[in-house]
C-alpha cells in the first residue's frame, strides 16, 4: 500500500481499545480517524483523551469514515459481525482473539476475507511475543532434540476474574467459554511450539470449590487439558483458578499470585520458562543413561512484561508494516482457525466431562 498515512478506526473502546488508540497516536504513519462504542461514557473518554470522532454504532462509522485498518476490540460474540462488515467496507482487520465464538461465524469471516482481498490478523499476541519466539528458536535450532512433551501451568489469582454485573464476560453466551476466552492462547502456543496440530483432546473439569459466583469470567475452568499430537507428542495444560499462590509478579499484586510457565521435554534436552519471572532454563541430556545437566539460563528481567509475552503493540506494528509491503500476515486467519478448531474440540470435551474428542479442522 502506497499511502503515507493509514487511517485507523477502532470498534470497542474498553481497555484494549484505549491501548490501541494510544499506540496509533504515537505513530506518524497512522491516523486515528474514529472510535465506535455503544457506551456514552467510553465515547466521551475517547473524545476527551484522543480528540477523535466517535460513534455509538460501528456500522455508521464504517459508512461515514474513510478507513484503511479497523482494530476490532469488541466483545467475543461480536467479532465476526464487525469483521465481516469492515471487510465488506474494504478494511484490513486487526482483531482480538478469539477469532469468533462459533465455527459458522469463522467460516463466514474466512469467506469474507477471501472475497475482500484484504487480510485479518487475529491478535494471538503470545505467539508473536519475545519469550515465545525465543522458545520456538531454541526448538527449531534442535537444542532439545525433537520436542515430545509439553506442560503449561497456569495458576491465576482472584482480582479481575470474578464476574461483575453488566460485564459481558460474566455472560457465558457472550464470552463463549474458558477455551474460547483464555485457553486459546495456550492451545495456540502448543501448535506453534510443536509445529503440528493435535489430533484429539481431553478437557477435564476442575472441582467446583467456590460455586458459580467465583467462576472465572462467568465460566468454570478445566483442571487439566490433554492434547494428543501426531508422532506420540503430548501437550498438557494445568489450570488452577482463584488461588493465592507463592509468587506475585510486579504490577499484578491485587491478583494474590499468578503463576504461569511452560516446560518442554525433547529427545535431547528440555527447557523450562517462567513467564512472570522472565527466565528460561535450558537442559541437556548426556550419555547412555541420559544424565541431565543445566546448559544455560537466559534472564530477561528488566524487559517489559508485555514485550516478553503479551506484545500486542509489536504485533499490530508488524501487521501495519506487512500491509505496506504487500506481505501476508505473520499468522494467517486460516491458521488462527486451526487453533479455534482445537478450542472447539476442548469445549465439547469439557461439556462431556473430559471425553476424548477428535479435532475437526474442516471449515
């Protein structure tokens, strides 16, 4: 695209939308032309902070504004509706995960993308972020041999997770479920690290210790998610919600602890990453008995946490640069669909109490 300045609009002006607006304002080759949000309070906030035109309905914004790129920061259940309308307008789309909440909606989005000639970039920002990229570099360099076993551990604290009245995340019909809202990140990274797609999954519900009022964003979480990959590769996600744990990362003190890390075992070694502590340890095997020794530790403390594992800003900048150069997105919408196919299989297994479900990638 030859335009010196790309016109950007934002649909949805919650925390993510406000962050996107701030990012656009920082770049001379981007112009924030409009914001759409049904909340008058949020529209007034956008007008006051960013001096931008606002709309109560994104449809009117698409009709009246000249837009090159739409940032889709709407709630999960609106992702498909907004993206399709913007594609029909001729916009490129940078959309929050999940792709959408149903297989049918995603199929419609992929069809609209193909017909428009534009691209959708889904913000699976953890795949793009520095620590995940570093893990992938180590795997691809063969430093742990062939990866065979992967374990995610995700223990979340309390604050911000209990549903609040009026919050769409408290409504299961709007948020979609744990895997659609949260687990999709971990499932996407499993696919990314292994370079393969799971054939089947088992999603085992966690004990309900505190009642529905304490469910994470309106839904119950799994205790264990098992993903079975070709060649005997195996991924496991352990989730423990709403518990006070031993470590609290700086800036997240109200959550009373939040543990998050991944360990990957290969045929020649292993790696262990603690995302919040910003460290990575690489282990090697030696000799016939497979003696393990610490090869090295990589320390990323002092670097911004968002850059390390939630680099939405960098991902959006990458998308803009690819639009300008005529390149395809870092992660295609179809690749994002494959992550969602795993998500939907996990949701079905979860509903059936942990039954093994084959992943259906047809669309």
